């Protein structure tokens, strides 16, 4: 009798575990858990994860060639909460734990001396990603957002890494963020007002955002103006890219949109503290005219605050049935009191993808992204080039909520760039970012 009771208890336990697992699986693949508290108050919990396997080839650092190698790590991970306090007041707070388990010699972009330099070396970083609150003065036309979030300029920067068809985000994500904010995540505290209007009959729309942010990285010292002013205006023809105002953007609409959006972006910051400690390339050099020298903190001629910092750019997103086209071009300008020190860096990309709907209703998308950074002769980031081509296949099992990817990424360039730091004038050893094959699994729930 005791044996029978034990067996029944065991079966009951297994059944409960199985049902719990089924419920968890259903929740993870369909919708995040949402709690309502009456009077329009809501709380939603969500998770986003990218698990990557990267095979790096031909990596050279400071003259040392590294063996080809596999690296398994969590590229992006998010734990977040969002909801409403009232009908007109929404909020989102989420946290990041990125690059967990990543080899510092892996060839992905944020390891290629572009200022991010593996900001989770010890796998212990857990930090706030966004903390923002949006009040709708008017449901679409006037929305005020305050808190810690991305300045609304440059489509690549303001689009989540979970939405892009390339394995890694394009260079137009990394360089503008470092140029304007001085950090890899590209977030700052500020206020933004934005709105949206869609004319459904005439098939056109407009989306605008204007913001002011307090840039801590460039404040202090003798520089007094640490405020960053940003503006973005987007015009849509055809189907809208969003039906209600949001600060979240998409690239692939999976055949549900036939429309094109053109946007112009501008950002400006006045005089700030000396920025020689924030070059995007890891090697410490500074270019004055045609002469290149190591940075010497005692030499005040080299350690100068910028007069103003600007970004001017435009971007395009076109979706027609299963075809996707996306492009962006940005000019990163930094001016000094001595005009001989001024520089204009350029970064741009073109991205194309096409959705093939399979018999089981999943989607297979071949995609290619060509991207390039071009450094000015006076640039703090070097006067070379970095070129990246990403070619791959994305299998959308449940659109972006469940996605498998395999990509080949070819990286090339010239000296004094994030690709190759070699500089014969100061006897730096040659380096090369290397190429890689990436396999990715994306889960959002």
C-alpha cells in the first residue's frame, strides 16, 4: 500500500512539474506576465536574451596573432518592467547584463576598440538600461518623456539590438553614441517631447522628437555647457511604421507594411571639458594637422575642450511586402577654438533583407548589411577606415520573439581605425580585428 501511495505521489509531482513547465513555456513564447491593479494601473515583466556562438578568425592585437577560436556568451540580456500609472502616464525600467562569458579577443564590433571594450569583463555587471516615464499631453501629438534613455537621433542607435536583421548592430550605432554621450549604451538623463500624426486616407504621416540631455561624460572642468540638444523628424509615405507614439522602432515588418520613412537627425552640444580621454580607438594618440603624437596630459595644447560637438544625419526605412531596405548616413563633427583641430567623421550603412514564408508559417530571411566608418585626418578616432560586411540567414520562428541566425561577418580597413591601430609614426604594432562566423539564438518573453 505504501509503495502504491509513493508511486501516486511521484506521478502527481511529475504531472505538476510538467504542467508548470508547459505554463512557463506558453507564457515565454506568447506574452509576458501582466498584472492589473485597477484604475488603469498595469505592470508587465519581460525578458530579452541573445545567446551567441562566435568563431573568430585571423585576429591580431599589438602584433600578436590569436588562434581561431569559438566563444559562447550572452551578447544581450534584459530584465524589464513596464506599465501604466494612469491612462496617460506610462513607464519602462529595465536592466542589462551583457557580454556575459565573452572572450576579450572575440572579433565582434564592441571588442574592436570602438570604445565599448567589453564593459562586463568579470561577468558581474548588472546595470540600468532605461528608466523613463512618458506623459501623453495629447495621445499622439504631444508626449513628454523624462528619465534615463536614448537621445532620439539616428535610427540605428534608437532601434533595439533585438530588432535588427544583421547579427550585430551597424557601426552607426556605436560611433554616434560615443561621439554624443561618451558611453557604449548611449543613454543619458534628459527630457524629450515627441509626437505622431498619421493621415490614413492620404497615406502619409509625420513623427517628431526634440530633446535636451545632461551629458555627464563631457561635463565639468572648465567646460560649462554639458547639455546635448537633439532633434529628429521623420516623414512616412504609405503604411505608417507605428500606429501610436512610441520610442521603440522596428526594421522588419514581416510583410505587414508597405511604406517608406525618411528621417533627418541633428544633435548639438556646446563647449565641454577636454575629451582626449574619450577616443573611440583604444590607442592613445592625437592628430594635430599632419603630426601624430602620444597624448601628454601635461601638454595643454593637446588637452583641449571642444568648442562644440554635432551630429548631422539622415536615415531611410522602406518595407514593401517581404522586402526590407534600411540605410543611414551620419556626419560626426567636433570643433575646437583652433580650427586646424576640427574634424568630421562619417559613418553609414546599407541593409537589405527579404522574407521567405515557409510552409509552417515561419520566416527565413537572407540579409546583408554593408557598413563603413571614415575618419577625418584630425579625428580623435584615427584617420583610417573600417568596413564591415554582414551576410546571413535569420529564421524567425515567432518573429523577433524566437529567432535563430547564422551570419558571416567580414571586417576590413586601414591603419588608425577600430580595425587596425597600426601607426608607423609612433611605432605601434600592427593589429587586425579579424572576421567571424556567428550563430545566434534570440528569445523574448
